C-alpha cells in the first residue's frame, strides 16, 4: 500500500522536478505546498467542527460534572449530545490521519529517489550501484542492498540535483554528522534542519492549542494527554528529521512554516467572523 502511494506521489514530484528544471529542493517545496492546499478543505472542516464544539462546551462541562463518578454514563450522554448537535467528535482527527500515509510515502521517496522520482528500473539502478560499490562485488548487490543504499548511489553518481548550496545536500542524513565512516559523513549544516523542525513544531502546536482553547470541555486526563502530545510530537518530528535524508526534513520544516501561516490567517478570519456575529446579535 505504501509503495503504491509512494509511486503516486513520486510521479507528482517527478512532474514538478521536470517543470522546475530538475531542481530537487524547489520540487520538495512545491510538493509540500501542494499537499497543504489539498488538505486545506479538511483543515477548514476541522476548525468548523471545533467551533461547533465551542458552542456546546458548557453543556459538556455540566455532563462531565454530573457524571464524574460514572464514566460509562458520562460517555453515553456526551455521545448523545454530539449526535443531537450533529457533531462528529472524530472530525478533527481526519487531517492528521490523512497525513500519515503521506509521511510514510515520503519516507520511501526520499530514501529511494531513483525508484520513485526518476522512475528507474532495478536493473538501471544496479548498473550504477556496481560502479559505486565495486568493492562489494556484483553478486552481493541485490534488491535489499540497492534499497538501503539508493540515496548514496544517487549522490555519488550525481543522478539527482540534491545540492542546495555548499555543505547542504538533500541526500545527507543529519545523524551522519557524527559518523566515523567518511563516505557517509554529513556536513554539520545538516543539523540545522532537525533543530528548526523541533522549534517550529512547538510553535505550530502552541498556535493550534491557542486556536482551539476553550472550544470544548476537556477532562484533566485529556488535558494531560494534550500536554504530553505537545511535547512528544516535536520530539518525534525532530528525531525523524535527524535520522532521515534532509529532503524529508525540508518537507517537514516547510510544512510547519505553512501550517503556522495557515493557523494565523484562519484564526484572524474566525476572530473577525465572531466580532461581526457579536455586533449583529448586539444590534438586535
């Protein structure tokens, strides 16, 4: 399933790559923007759902207080309340769930750019692999070996324009800054991506939390879980960006920048709508 999705997104990146004169860096940025635009309607739906939750928050709190010692009854009454107001409590999770296969596909794409972006066959890649890893021996270069070393083959044979600037190559893995293997050693500049990914993930989560604060009643357990997630997600993002080729880190980093801009713009629009509604109701 992941290979199928990776092939589809790889085809889109390949089209962009050809349109931007084989610039891999720009291709990743445009693809990130493309995915954000595709997911925008779902994000707007999520915000609308959250706004609806805000309206019934007082009723939620009453139910939670009334049945605080009966969790089963509390859950039943909350479900009934949601049903009466036609609110799907899982509606806000949809954008996140859809992003999971995209991220998994990107894992495969950045590790195997020759397969998914340049659409090379295993035979073609093996020809280059034999040249790069001549000391290994052709008989030892199988499909698994190619899969694990495809990004290095692309770098060594300059098959993909991954060099953004001096010391910054999208095929490098930040973790390899500390590698003793000189053939894999990455530039210290590569560490900038996971660091900024961590920082921007925190900012993005804080903005999201601010935008959705007081929109729904939450229990102490849910509040603690939310705090844990706000710390765990940036750490997870940074650790993945640290251990994967920089192309994925750039995708994640630029995605966070777009997410922050998106949240600020939508928050301002919603605030203006609330002010207009308050003025309209006040004029009655």
